[in-house]
C-alpha cells in the first residue's frame, strides 16, 4: 500500500486534489464511489465501477450542470442578470474571466480531473482479469473513456484556445491546450500543444472510440454510445471546417441511429424527463448529486440566484416567431413578492420526481436536433457525402417538428441556420461559439461596446496557478 497523488487538469494542472490510500496496480488508484483496496486484481465489476465514477466528475458547478452549461449563452449576449448582487454567474456575463477568476480555475480543474481520472482507469484497465470472457462490455467501457477524454479536451479547447475558424495559424506554438494522454508524475512540466495537435488528438480519440462502442441505445442517455461519439465527431469536424467529414458522421447518425426528433406535441415536456428521444448524451443529476445553488435551475429562476434570464435582444428574436413551440420555453417569472421579474428559460425547472427541483436538472450535452443542423451547415458550406440530402432538407425537417402550420423553405442561408441554432439551443452552451465560428460580432446589454469575434475576452484566461506550477512553460492567452 502507498499514498498516490493525482495530478489534475487536462494534462496541464499539477494541482493535487487528494491523497488516496490504495494498491498501486488496481482501480483503487482512481477515485470512485465504491472501489475497495481489498481487490488487488481489477475485474469487470471494478472496471464498471471506475467508469461510472468518471461520469460522476461531470456533476459539478464548473461543468455542464452549473456555470459552464450556460457559459456560451452568457458570453454570447443572450443572457442578462436580473440580480447583480449574488455575483456567481455574473463574471461570465461581464466577461471577467481572468486568470484568478472562479470560472478560469474551475473549468480548468473540472475537465482536467475528468482526463486525469480517465487516464488512470485506462492504465488499470489493461490488467482486467476477466476481459476476454466479457470482451464486448470491456471494449464498450474503453470506448466510453476515449470519447469522454476527447470531449473533455474539446471543451478545454473551446474555452482556452481560439476556435479553428478564427485561428491565424493552427500550427503556431502555444495555440492549443496541453494534452493529457497518460498518467504523469508530479515532476512533469507541461506546455501547450498547437491547435492542430489539440484537434488531432480529439479526433483520434473519437475515431478510436467508434471502433469500441456499442450501438445500443442507452435508456437514460446517461452514458456515451457509438451514436454519441459519432455526433460529437460531426461537431468537432464542423468546428474544423472539415465539412465532408462533418456531413458524413451527421448523416450516419440521422439515418441509422435509434433517435428521433422532438415535435410540437412533446417539445415542452422533454426537459424534465430523462433519456428522451433526442438526447444522445446527458449528464445526470439527482437529489444527492448536483451543483446545488450553482445549478442550472438555480441560475435561471427568480427564486434562486437569478443571474441568467433572457436578454431583450433574444426576447425580440423570440417574439418574431409566434408559431414556434420553442417560444413556449421562455416565460416571464418573478418571486412571490414580484422581485427579479424577467423572462427565464423553462428548460431547468427540475427533473421529474426531484425533491429539490432547482438543483436537479440534467444537461443534454448533444441532441439529435444539433446533428440535423450540423448536416445542414456542412452541406451548405460544401460538404459532400453519398446519400446526403440538401441543406434545406435537414433545415426543413427540424423546423417541421418545431413550428405549427410550417411552410417548407426552398433555400437556406448560414444566417438561417444560426438563427435556428440560437432558438433551439438557448441556455445549452452554444451561442457564443456559433457566433465566433462565423466571425460575427457580439453585443451584450452588460457592455457598452460591441465585441468582435477575435476579442480576447471571448476566451477565458488560463489560471495563474497553472502558469506558475508549470514554471512558465504554459503561455497565457494574449490580452489576459
């Protein structure tokens, strides 16, 4: 037995979260809910437990179910803060994500913890004693780990590095993030990869996951499967402006997966349910496992920390679409005494059966509707793939399931698609990234000036502690 220290953060952070007593060569090296040091040889039971523990790291204020779930909406100008006194989500709205901010350190550590945990599990997985007789389940577990590691790197790249569409040179030094592909000891000094190396790593992990993952639908959508990874890969390729591959994987999901679009009948009901027809992967929350007062529901309610309500520009946009079912998901609310009156999303009013509904809200990381819009955008911008429909067909299919008395469009533009993404993914962490990808300026009611797509404030600063721990090898984002 010995004490093992874990280095956290996407290959960069040397922040030690904990000291764990364990055997050196089993899954006890990885924090989990129920791993016993009395099992010196890993088996499928402990492997399954370790993989489940990886998912639990995503339930945190600085991951999807808290601040980061609304990050791009806040920086994209579609949110305002009815309350300026609580100051939890407000720094994102004010673009105050400098190197000592909570969001800077929190997101860095959270997705880094995810990667570090995955790497430790992958090392231990090589020694699973009964993998041959359970090879399909074993491979599926590996596939989940590679897909989640890719997802964590992708989120870090979106927050701390320029998007490929606006990067001056993807091969420039320090243009990406530090890559975390193994278990490092605490003497290792990290540095930033290039943006090209960063996205090459993300794509490679997702492609590898596709060779391992099951195509079976996960009933509660709380775990990654083949279709999740393929959809995420289509998103990554879209960001890379590789429209052929973005279209290829989007079409595969649309044509072959067991998922189906929400429609005008059920759209308003799905947000409190788990494992709905569009949800390819969602982060699960429960009364015992959630971000509490820094949850999505608490930020988007006048009865919580009301710092995430619809901006006036978004309300104008919504009110121009009276036959769109998605407009019903934005509603005026206030406290019983009339305080904090504003229009809030209804997506996070609580999962069915939750005793603390503002705390318990799953975050849908990727949905089928996004895949339709990826296909439309990729096809419109020149993507080719045998069997793909026209861009307007994917656009129309989605809108037919969102608008009553819909008349099909005969053509579609990028602005049409961006508008569709704006209303579809309100409060789902997409808006700012979409605007930047297409070099659109951003206006916010909390700023007097317009931000251009390449404004340094649209990135988050790398935490100062990570720069210091690296001995200066990690280079700060320009402007911060």
